[in-house]
């Protein structure tokens, strides 16, 4: 028997990583350091939102309870979200935002690249589309990390602080969710631990060019994708308030 | 004028000089009795114009006397700027928007106004998801360019 419920959980994980990233990047809208950056972050957010919408719709179909993408985005509570904690953390300064985006987008690009070949045509089709957009996100965040890291004393120290601060949260990207690991979902689910070597290679190259040091942290994450920081609660309050106050609202 | 032509002639809401066929996002127009099913593909995953494109297709077909219209979205194969037709590329250039290069062949961006290859990229992300922002260092005019993807 194909464990549909677990595939739905896996798809929700991919969807929520993209959705929460979109929401955080959207917070920069009208506040970015320069106009071009404002547009860039909004565009990247839009790419992530597009992927999230397609995957949320699919997860809703897999669950078979008639839940739409909007139901899943606006009517779930904190513990039902399956994003990694890295993406829900506050934006911090611009260096923190770029560190988060670099760590996530390199992971997403590797994951989407591999997902093109999976035995689920919906996941494969979303991945085939998203990987090309992902390459732009990697490029954009890498350039900023290099520019800030190899910049002034001030920008260097803030970029290093951002990398140090975010680093422990990257481990969860490569942890196979215990909820998903349990069943035979080979051929559909990518084991993220198999992406880690390639991820490190790319990240190390960017950090080296940026004259930054890779932190030595070995903290391993505890808890699966349903465990969150308090940052997610405030993010969801902001993201869901309109829909919850005015159910079914359209504009 | 066939129903395919009716749908093909619908303009893209963001690149107004292109129609859906020239942009390469129209996959199929299937007629089954009185029902017409149109299949399109998005340029970018998050392209915000998709809702408007669907509405425009429906209204174009309604104007052509078709009441029963379904617009379907498919992802596979993913859209690429290589799917923009040659005519579409000429129209983009004529409108001051640099057409994309071929995806696997990175060449310098030419200014769509004066044709100079001396250009610089101001931002990888432009006014819409599909464009980047450039400036010509010969005529000094800024211009949009469709990103190769």
C-alpha cells in the first residue's frame, strides 16, 4: 500500500518551507536597503509563493479532505506547519536575511534537481520548474554574502555573525523527518541527508570567497518538522489575521 | 479564425506586446462539442498574471460565442524563454525590452534602443518576475530585459 498520508506530509514540508520563506521575504517589501533590492526580494518571494501554492494544492488533494491551498495556508495552527525552523526565524538585519536565503536556496536547488526524477509526476513537474528559479535565488544570495563578507570591517563582522547565528538551524534541512522515514516512500521522497555533501561544497566555496569562516557547530536539531520556535506564532498571526477575521474574503 | 487563433491572440497582461502564442505559454485548445478546454503553462511558478490570463482567455472565447470554457494549467514541460517565438522576440525588441538570449548560450545583452552591446546589469530582478533591469552605457538609457530561464 502506498503511504499517501506520509507523502502528503512530505509535500507539506516542501510547501511550508517555500510559503514561510515567501512571507518573511515579503516583510522586506518597501524596507529593503535599495529599490532594486526591494524588487529582487519581492520577486524571490513570489517565486517561493508560487511553488508553495502548487504544492499546498497537491498536499490538500493527497489528504483527501477537500482542503484547498488557502485552507492549508490560513487555517492551520503552528504545530501543523511543517517548515524547517531556519525559514521562520526573524529577518534580522540584511546579513541575516541573506544567510538564511543562501542556506535555504542552495538546499532547495539540490532538492529540486533530484526531485525531477522522482516517481510522482506532480512533485517532479513542480521541481522542474522551481529549480530554474532557485538558481537565481542562489546566485542573488551568494553575491550578497560575498559582497558583505568581503566588504568593510562592519559588513564583514555582521555577515559572519549572521552565518554563526543561522548555522545551527541548517542541520535540520538534512534531517529525515521521523514521520516520513518510517514508511517505504522510496522513489518519491528524497532523503535530505544525501544532499548534505553537495550543499556543504557550495556553501564552503561561497564562504571562502566571502572571507568568512564556517562555524564549527555540531548542534543537532531535536524534534521533527512540527516543532517550531516562537517566531512562527507571530508570523502566522500576521499572515492569517485577515483570512481568519473575514473567512473566504477576496479582493 | 479558428478558436485556437482566438486564444492565441490574447495579449499577455505584463508583456503587452506579446500574445499568448508568441510568449509560448499556450499549449492546447481542445474543442469537444460546445466545450472548449484551453491548456496553458505559467512562465514563473509565482507569475501573478495567471489569473488575469485565465480571465482574458475566457472572455475572448465568450466573445467568440463559446459559453463552456475550461482553462487548465500544466507545468510539464516547464516553460523556458526558448519558447518565445522569433516574432515575439522581434516585438519585444521593438518595444524597448531586450529579448532573452538562448538559455545555454550566454551572450552580452544588447541595448534594444541603440543596439550597442555596451550594457550593464543594474539588477537581476526587474519590474516583473520575468525581467531584469539593465542600462546601456552608450546611450545611457535604462531598459528591461527578459531573463533567459
